[in-house]
C-alpha cells in the first residue's frame, strides 16, 4: 500500500479510537490517560498489531502535545499568583519534593539503572498530575472547599520546580559537562526570573501582542508564538516545554481566558496523541517484570503524597476530612510523569526498562488517584471518631 495512504488510514483509526476511549473514560468517571497508554501499548512495538505508518507524525505531534500541555498550564496562572502561591507553599513544596522524589530515585539506584535514571525516576514519582487533580476537584464539587487552596498551592510549587528540573534533566540526558550543566541551570533560572518580571510589569503588552477578536487570527498568533518560544527555549537548552509554560504565564486577562477556550480542543487532541505515542514506543513485554515493583512504588508514593497534603492542610488550620481530601487530590500522576519518561527514553541515556516502569506506575496512579479522592472522605468518617471530624471552615 502507498505509504501516505497507510499513514492516513492508521492515523484516522487511532484518532477515532481515541474518541471512543475518551467517551468510555467519561462514562466510568476516570481520566482517559491510562486508556490512551493502553491503546498505544496495544498497537506499538510488541503489541497486538504494530502500526508502522504513523511513527513520524506521532513523534512531531507528541512534541506539540507537550508544548500545548505546558502552555495551557501556564495560562492557568498569573505571575502574581505564582509568586503569592510560592510564598505561602514553599515549606509544603519542599516536603513534597523530599518525600516523593526520593522513592523513585532510590528504586532506580536499587535496580542498578544508574544516577541519571535515578534523577528521571525521582521526577516521575514527584510530580502530581495537575490535569487529573483539577478534573477530580471539579467533578466532586470541591472548588470552594478550604483544602482546595492548599492543593493548588502545592501544585503551583511543583510546576515552578518543573521549570528548573526540566532544563536540568535535558542537560543531563544530553551528556553535557558539569560546567555546561551549571551554565544551563543558570540560564534557566535567569530566563524564569526575567519572564516573571516581564509578566508582572508588562504582561498586558504580551497579551495585547497575541490577542485578536478574530478567533482564527488569535489561534494562529497564540499557537505560532508557543511554537516559536518553545523552539527558542530548546535551542538554549532550557526545554521547549518550559518555554511554553513561561509564555502561558506572560499571557493574562481576557487573552488568557480566550486562549484556554480556543486551545483546549487542540490541546486535548495532541496530548492524547502524545500518550499514545509513548505507548507505541513502549514494549508491553517490559511491563510484567517490573509490575510488582511498580505496585510497591505506587503504594509508597501514595502514602507520601497523602502525608504531604495532610501536613500542608493541617498547617492551614483545616480539620481532618479536609486534610485527607487534600492528600488524596495530590496522588494522581499522569501527563508530566510521561513527559519526563519520554524525554529520558528518547535520549537513549537510561535503561529501556524505565519505560515499562513509568508506564505501569502511571497506569496505576492515574486510576488510584481519582478513586482515592472520591472515597477517602467516607472512609475517614467511618474510621475516625465523630468529634475529630468537626471542620473549622
């Protein structure tokens, strides 16, 4: 068959099936991310049927998916909100980093994968899924709950940590020297600081530059700017994803609101392809050997995220039910864990088993997180004395 025809047929079938998987996920009340990963595993290397025609398109689409994921994340915050959130959450953020980075790093070292894989696995287990957390909080009607502010502040700290972590990781995976790595970290910190200053003082100019009343013009401006900034950031070894995130922060007001509305369907499409592409490049036969360890890691990091949320909510004066709700909302891992694993596997700097471990771990956590958030409060009310459940807010 003609290669172009084959690629179009395979792409059309994949996108159509993604729609079916998203519909199924919506009906059973879960994130579609695990289903997208399973779909990629089924039709990739070592899967039921291997799709050879769409690999090139999937690779570029996956890159665009990462850029749009981080751009949309940046649009959720203004620079002032980030700085305020950082001031109020740095202690919980540091605790979160220590408790949740160490288990992944320790497992990689235990398995003999080396220090680079340890840094990768630490990032995979550290970062919560902002997308899943936001969806769960919204679906359960907890946007107005006092603990939600605590959850958001921890997620903000994690997102800022990623703005430093991703450039560092990119440098390490590229095998740059220690001095070169320090230079890249310095550039990343300078760029982040400059963008926050520009966003605080001149964010309205950035918003005005991309904004248009014409939806078509606005979409082209925002998407083009995101790709340009991501490419420039990548050229400076600051990470394309971080560049997109910082652009999102710089866009504020009506422009940010309209950008989220217009870009959301596009983000969902390319993000779905990103998860499928990761699954396509992961051999499902690599998962069974690491599944038991992935389950242990999931158990440990579920407990560590719960501890983070409970401690942060307690400091905010929130009573026991709210503390447990905060911890459960942070459990899910998803898009950013796969972004980190995808960067590492594509670089060829880590053991191939890491892809299987990351896939199994995210599959577990993306399912456990929403379930824990939904059922943690009834369990707390059954297990704890009634007098300890009186809320303060």
